[in-house]
C-alpha cells in the first residue's frame, strides 16, 4: 500500500486491498446488493445520469442479516477502511458505474472526509487540486483507494473528482464518510 499521487486535500492509495480473491468476492457481493437481493435498488444520482447509482448500506445491519455469510468479504473491506480512517460509522455508500464510458463528477460535502475503495472494474480518475487548479490523472484498479479531506470550509477547497469507467463491466466502489 502506497500513496501513488496526491494534491491539496486528496491522495490516491495504490493497493489498499491486495487480495484479489477478496476483491472479486466483495465486488460480487456489492453488485448483489445493488441489484436488489431483498434491498432497495440503487438510486440514480442527480447530475450523474441514470447509469450511475449509489446505494447506502448499513454494515452493522448487514452483519446481523440472516444471509450475512454471503457478505463476509465486503464487511471485512469495510472494517479495514473504517479502521484506516479512524471512523466509527456503520454506513457505507456503494457507487456503481454501470457501463463502459460512463463518467461521474462530484465534490464531497464540506466538513467530510471520505475514503473510497475500488472493488471492481477499471477507471480513469481525474482530480483537480483546489489550490493550484491543476488536474492529476491516473488509472484506478480494484483495490486502489481515493482519500479526500474536505474539512476546509471554503468551496474552492473541495477537490473536484471525475471518474470514467474504462472497463467492460460494472465499476463498483465503496465510500466511507466521517
């Protein structure tokens, strides 16, 4: 695990999760949640278009689910990410880029810090440094993570990040805010 690239208020962490089997299982589990599995369907995100959706999941409830054994790897990755950022949250957001070429653009809320772990699919990420205006561009693979610190109250201090699905399948990430 190492920082691949960084700027004001953000870092790209390569190989945050290195176990390929765990990643494949977690991606499949997240997709199962998104597709219904006795849960609400993924909700489209305003401004992102219908191909991108976000599903908020209560991990503590998932642990108590009668089918919890089907989500073991997803829960383990959630726990590792939560520990890495020192968060006591029980919630995560599963972000889905449904098809090849789909792009999402977003600024996280002021006052939030976010760690987003890629679970499946490939992506091209571009992040704007809020202080210099310059853009960083890099490839995101399963197991990589993006960290954002939006604690500066100024609007300009929130990094704008744009991720394009460059894989042929669903691109899935799990984001934890704190």
